[in-house]
C-alpha cells in the first residue's frame, strides 16, 4: 500500500515544476518525484525520482524546497533516518 501526495507546484526557469511524494509505509521509504512541463503548452518534458528518504516509522516525512535568490538553483531537502543508528540527517538535491 502506498500514498501519493502533491508536495507543491511552482514555475521555475520557464517551466512548471510539480513535486510529488510517494510514501511506502511497509518499505519505510518516501520517494520524491519531479515532473517538468514546458510553458505555455504544458507538455511533459522530464520526470524523475529525485531522492528517497528512509523512515523507520509509519510517518510520511515532508520534502522542502527553496529557490536561490538569483533563481538559478532549486534546493530540495528532506529529513531522513540512517538505517544503522536512526540518527536524523538532511538529504539535499540541488538542480
């Protein structure tokens, strides 16, 4: 069983970016998916799994994003847990 959540929709670099998370409680994984659509026709130009957050609990951990002040970079982050000792850490992806 899994749960799909729309994290956010934003316009960045003349594209519509859709961020969705896919949470698998049994596998203890929360995947962040990115979909890029061109403007103005909204044609899908790219889709990919950006990162996976490990979570030993049955909780969906949210993902966060921030655009750099000059709009050149998109930072995506999430809380996760290390499998070995359950210490929290922040995983990040920059585009």
